[in-house]
C-alpha cells in the first residue's frame, strides 16, 4: 500500500470527509461487502498500510457507514482492535495534521458510540481495568490515556483561534468529552486510579478554555457573546452530572480535592463580568496546608488517590503520575532509573490513611 495506491486512497478519503450520508444519496458503495473489510484491514494492519496518517484517516470512512455495520461482531471487534493498534498515534499531531480537529474527533466518537452500544468496547474496558489493577500499562490503558489527552490538546488548541472559532471548538470538544465519559463499557476504567485523574485534568483544561474564550469574547463584543452563550449549556450540564451522578463519584472527588480552588477563582472572575458557571466543585473550607504532607504526590503535590512507592528513589507518587511516566518517559524522575515492572509497588496502609482522612475531612462533603 505505497506510492500511487496511497494517493488514490487519500483522494477517496478527502471526498468522504465532505460526504453527508444523511442526505438522500445512494449508499450502495458504502454497503459493499468488499469495501468494508478492505477498509477495516487497512485500519488494523500496519504491514498492509505502514503510513499511520493514512491508517488513521480510515476513521472518516468507518464513521459514515450505516450505524448497524458495526453491530456485526467481526467488524465491530476489528474496528475496536484498530483503535488499539493505532493508539500510539492518538494525538493532535498525527490525527489532525490538517487542522480538522472537531471533524476527526466527531468521527472517532461516532465509532466509539456504535462500538459501545453493541458491546464491542467491553474487552478494551475490562483489559484496561485489569492492567490498572496490576499497575501495568498495556495497549488498552495506553489507548484510553491517549484518547483523553487528545481532548485536552484540542482544548488547548482552541485558545490559539479567534474568539468565535475558539469557543465553537471548545464547546464541541466539551460535548464530545461528556459523550466519551458516558460510554458505558469504559466507565469503570475511567473511575480507576490513574485514569480518573487524567480525565479530571482534561475536564479542567476544557473548562478553562471555555471560560477564557467566553470572557475574551464578552469583553470584545458582548453582542456576539450573547448569541453564543447557549454553547455554555454543555459545560453546565456536564458539571451537573458529575455532581449528582454516582457513576462519576471518583471524578467528582478528584475535582474537589485537586481543582476546586482554581475553578472557584475562575468562576468568580467570570461572575465579575456577568457570566455565571454553575455546578463547579465547591471550594472546601479546609486550607491546602491542612492536607498532610505524606498524602501529597511528590511530583505534582496533588492529594493522592492511590499512592505508589518508587523503589529506586523511595519517593511516593500517585498512580496517575506513574501512569504518565510509564507512557511518556519510563524513568524514576528523582534518580532517572528505569521504571520496570517490579520497580514500584502500592502502599495499602498509606492508602487506608488517605481514605480515612477523606472520609472525615470537609473536602468531600
């Protein structure tokens, strides 16, 4: 799959990107029993298509298939496997070299929604939970981590656009992120130590983008802001769900412990301009100094959800920090020794102390 074949395939994908299957157009080409497995084969086989950019572009074609195409177990599992295979390239640079941030994210989400509905994400979610239990970064954990990071990167990119385009992008990535959190077969994985902090950090980044752009748009042109204010509804609803839904209890706890003070100041700044953000985590009356030092991550200083001892340096960090290190730079940040499996371990007694403190503190009320 090189040379002219790649050029032809790129032309097909570029046409597909602007194709709207909801219109009354003959879908016989998309329903081809030959085309479907061929596209899935390209998506899942680096040897057949060594170009990762081209493989990732297959999501455009897969996402415009009629939804029930992925109901088939063989096709559905193959599409899910393709996401795992291409996990290393799940970042803005590889996914969106041409700047089609929302379109490609929407395509990925369309696929994930179908796979979740038909049960094909269950294997990924289960494998990720098992890996987290064993403090192992396998391909499934890597995929879920990278997908969340894509949302964060797109939110950061929105700050580089003009206010209207930036708010449109930030609003859409917020919506897609909330849909992502509600994928049933992945909820347990994102409630687990490590991934939950990554998910919470991404939520804050997206929120900051929306608030920052909204304030700038309001200051520069209040009229335009009033037309776009409905975009903030997704922000309100997301935080409302996190506050009230038991499914997101872990995420809500991390938000309150790690981000409430910052979000509170951000909300106050917006309120001073007449823009109100509801359902943000309420800042605790407890001061940050009252958090016991041993409960804080030695790298991030955030309260730990699941403490881990690094054997080389004897320092304690949270599993979320360990996860990031294992994926991005697998070395002890204090000694630069390799973080091989077995060079770190959980601290159940310290975890019990942290849980007892959380139970008794006002932070989680």
